[in-house]
C-alpha cells in the first residue's frame, strides 16, 4: 500500500493538486477521522474548479459550458494521479492488486465529462502508462517519498522530501499536453 499511495502523492504534488493528508491503512485512516481503507486525500474538485475559473476568466461562459470545455491537460493529469497507485504497483511488483476504487473514480469522472465507455477505458490505459513514465522519471523523488511516508512524515515533510530531489532536465512540461 505504501508504494501505491506514494504514486498518488507524487503525481498530485507534481501537478499541483492540493494534498490534504494520507493514511497507509484503515486503522490509521480511522484515527485521522476518515473512515475507509486509507490512501492519499487530494482535492481534485478544487483543482477542477480552478480550471473552470480559468476558462471563465478567459471568456464569458456559463459554469456548465466551462465545465464542458475543461482542459484536456487537466483531465489527463487527473487521470494520471488517479492511476498512479496502479502504475506504481505494476512498475515495482509487475502487477497491481489494488486500485479498484481508483478505477471507479476515474471512470465516474470521465462519464461526468461525457467520455464514452470505450474512451474511458482507453484513457485509463493511457493514464497508467503515463503515470509509470512519471514515476520512472522522478524515481529519486519517489524513493525519498516512500521513505518519508513509511516514517509517517507530515504532508509538508513529504513534499520537502520530493523537493530535495530536483526534477530532471525534462520536467513535467510536455506531459499530458
């Protein structure tokens, strides 16, 4: 679960999606006041709303119209964040055993954005491949994050562990454009 959740955390951080916290098991999650199996809590809705506001500030559109034209880049990044746990498992264990909830969240998001079921499946596969590439590209930061999360470091300390390992020369620009 640690490597799975570190995948989500790293990509959310890289794509500037607010991370509210994380738990590595159900008991830890419950102690934090969040029932469930644990995981990284990030705010895709706030990130989505920032995208809508950016679209609206560039033109006079209704919120519904702005949401319908949400940037492809945001959709791609959100998909990668949601599939990053599965990607991490596949990358390090050659298969994934978790991620059903992640897949459900992605498919629900894509249905809400009017993607067909076939487009949703294609986007899911694409996002896993891209998330693997990101994890490989940021391997040093990912490894440092795994250690920090294993030590139950705070979100800020986890972000500092990532920051201590500068982005490679070919940073995230160009990913999901």
